[in-house]
C-alpha cells in the first residue's frame, strides 16, 4: 500500500458554520480544486502566516532602534524586516543620494 494513501492520512471530522460549506465549495470550484484541497490550502496559508508572524515578533525583539531621519522623509524607527522592506529602503537611500549629488552639480 502506498505511503500517501487515504487510509494512512489523518482524518478529522469538522462542523462548518451555516453557509461556510457553500463558500468553500464555490472557492474550490474557482480554483479547480476539490473542497478538501481548498481547505488544506487555506489552512496551510493560515498556518504559514502564523509561523511568519511569530518569527517576525521574535526577530523584532532583537532589532536596534534607530534615530528618525526627517530629512530623509522616512521613518527609520527600526531596521527593515523583509527583503521587500530592505529593497524599498535601499531605493529610498539611492534616491536621496541622487538628489544630493544633483545639488552639487
């Protein structure tokens, strides 16, 4: 028997509030998934988000407070948390440098 067969997977009976089954069914159809796959996807996204939030909360405990830079026009109260935050901060710094260089020309 295969390792991933239905017989070897955990089963859990779940009661939905009124109307939720229909919502799940519609969303599953929109995503070309079974209702089971839609529920697993939703739970995975929720749990991944919860893990991320816990990791970020833990990381924030170690962030170093910085002084605000009013001239820069950005709040630098704490170090950026994500690559997107870092990229945005780098872009803002590059813009500030370019503007300062233009002042000297």
